[in-house]
């Protein structure tokens, strides 16, 4: 990865003052990509790791503070056992192999999801990498693994209900902040931009609460084909939008003055 000189010199079209703080990505199309080439699905996942690396590289260069990647959903456990175990092995190998690069590039790794469901060796490797990168101050790469938004919402509701039962909070005091603070994503800002590849226009149980005001970007590109240029295009598209958060265009104009 090149040291960051200035966003302007490396990516002249990108406005350095409007870089999304948090980008979330639904990486889709690995299986179709592999099938098109006459390969097994896992070949697509392996190639998908290269696209993860590329995406992280450009996110770091641009100064994106948080990058959340949907690597394995709760529903993905229902895939054929051979694909699930190959994906877990790929995860273990990748996390181990990438640690020096993460350190070199000042990337902090975090996980998001029900880690208890992951095989022990995957959990151990992930914990080790999270600890080793904990003090890095560049981009935080959040790997969503065994994650679904409804899972997170359920555990949040349970935690809040327990606090109600203990008399620590009354039902009428439950606010958006109470819910946001009870989600596993509470320490991160909400995504500014959500990218989904492969031409599907779905959210697939990903960050349902958190993307209330995110800009959505859908591209037909299959994940293994997703390049630096595609990421830059998504950022440029984001920068062309007016984020109104329910207000009028005129109000936004006034606020900018
Ligand atoms: C969706 O494509 C992709 C996944 C379910 C897995 C994503 C995993 C990776 C990119 C590799 C692992 C990542 C790390 C960080 C080690 P799909 O299989 O649903 O594709 P399809 O819709 O074409 O079948």
C-alpha cells in the first residue's frame, strides 16, 4: 500500500472533505463468478479475498475510518457443509496470512457477529488478530461473521428487557439511543454508504437499524471482479448525492452557509 500523500494527488476526482466515515459492503457474486469460469464456488470465495484486500487498501488510502464487510451471514450456515468448512478454512488462512499487512498498514481488525458459532480455530485466530491490531489507528476493518441484523436486534431487545425487569429503565424511557447503544455496532458510527455487488437489490439482514440514513449503492459487478476503480466510482456516486436526513434541500443549503 502506498503511503497516503493526499487524496487529491492519488484520486483527483474525489472530494477530500466528503469521504464517508463508514462504508459497509455486501460482497456478493462469488459463486456466480466461479461458475462462469467453470470452477467450484470456493474458487470464487478465494478470489473474493483479493477484492477484500483491494477494497481495504483504497479505503485506507482515502481515509475511510470504518469498513464493514459482510463475510458470513447467520443464514450462510445453511449452505452445503463442504462450502461452509471451506469458507471457515479460508477465513483462518486469510486472517493468519494478512496480519503483517494489517500491522504495516495500521489497520485495526474487529469482528461483528455470533462468534460462539465459529469453529474454535477460527475464533482463536480472529481473537489473536484483534488483539494484535487493537492499537492501530488507521482504518478499522469490521468483519461481519455469523452475523445477521435480526440476531443483533434480538440480543439488544433482550438486554433492554432485562434492564426493564431490574427496574433500571422504564419502558417509556426506551429511545433510539437506548437501542443503538445496545447493538453490537454501538461503538461505530452508522454507515454513510452501503455497497452491494452482483446486481442484487437486497439488504439481506445486514445492519437493518444502522442503515436508516445510509446511501445505498448497487453495482452489477460480481465481488471477485470488484476493483479499486469500482470502489472509487461508488465513493464518487456517494459524493454526488445530497444527504437530507428527512429535511428539505433548502434547509440543507441554509445549514451549509
Ligand atoms: C457471497 O457470494 C459471498 C459470501 C457468502 C462470502 C464472502 C466471503 C469472502 C469474500 C471471502 C472471505 C472473506 C474473508 C475476509 C476471509 P455468494 O457465494 O453468495 O455468490 P453467489 O450469489 O454468486 O452464489
